[in-house]
C-alpha cells in the first residue's frame, strides 16, 4: 500500500491525520501528557465533555474512549498497512473537534516500511517502542493524576485490541492477510514480554477472557471486560453490557434492550 492510501486509511479508521495542520486544531502536544499541568488540563476538558465528576472516572474513560485510539492506530499501521509511522509522543498532538471527536495528528510523516524478509524483527522493534515510549508513560501519568489503576487502563487497551484484530480477520478473504493478522495477534498475546507493559503484573493481552452466550444471536458469544470502566458513574448511570460487575440476568436485560 502506498503512503497516500495509508494516510487516508488512518484518517478514516482512527481520525489520525498526517502532516502540517493548524496548531489550534491539535492544541495538546504529546509531550504535554507526561506533565502534571498538561495532563490535568486535558483531563479537565475530558471530564467536562463526558460529565464525569470523579478523577478516576475521567482517567478511565479518557483512556478507554480516546487515548486507546493511539496504540490502535499504530497497530493498524503495522498489521494492516505494513508500515510504521512515528507514533512517538514528541511527534504527536491531539485535540477535540467541534463535534467533540478525538483527533490525532502525526507531525512528521516519515515511515518505516516492513521489510518482507525480516518482518518479525521489524514488528518487535516498533511494537516495543509503542508500548514502552507512547503507551506506558501516558498510562502512568493518568494513574498518578486520577488514582485509576494501571491494570484498568491496560485492560481497556487489551479489550480494544482483541476487538480490532477480530474485525480485521473477518474483513479479509486473503489467506496471506489472515495469516499476518494471526501472527501479529499471537505476538501480542503470547510473545511480548511483561517488561514492555509498565505497571502490569503480566502481559495484559495474555490474560484470558470470560464469555457470555449472546441471548439474541445463536452461536455468538459476548466477550466480557476484565475491568469496569466506571461508565455507570456518569450522569446517565449506564453500565456497559460487557461489564464484569453485572449479573447474568442484568446482562441479558441490557443486551435485549440494546
């Protein structure tokens, strides 16, 4: 896939844009997320948007709804586009648009194209940098400023990664593409060492999920989250139907009513 097509795909799938844009559109620099002032300012804005009044709720939902898009976009580029953009914090900026949609900007557009004969080494290098330089440090700052556990933040990302890789696998009939998706998912869930995941007791992608039979779709199961995201603490007071805190009866009622 050429770079122009790859850029369009990132914009379409993850509202991730490359190159020069007005700074006013992306006012939050990636490096700001490692400072108390910068993170507090962004969390305050996020809390006002979503109606959260407790810091740990804001921190949890900021990662779940917004920041997880950063590693997901990076993994999408590695697995689906077979090129790695520079997702270092120094090269990123963020902002909410007029519709309160989270947008990501990659300032410098240089890419590393996957070498066909050395894909495993290339993948390991870029996934390592993603988790140790772009994800872990931001999760740590969110946890420090809000009190939410880092295990909760990693669990949010794990759930999103499982969902995305399933979609990508279902979205292609090419056996070569399917094998690449399986290989990358196996690497994330089985080969990536715990040391890459700051604050986690083990590789968060290696933890097993519980499943629930879908009450409306025969033969389909619902994956349950490992950690509650505290969505029920918002003014609407709604639990996700994947919440681990729901009883079976409550879960069925939420799915049927969805």
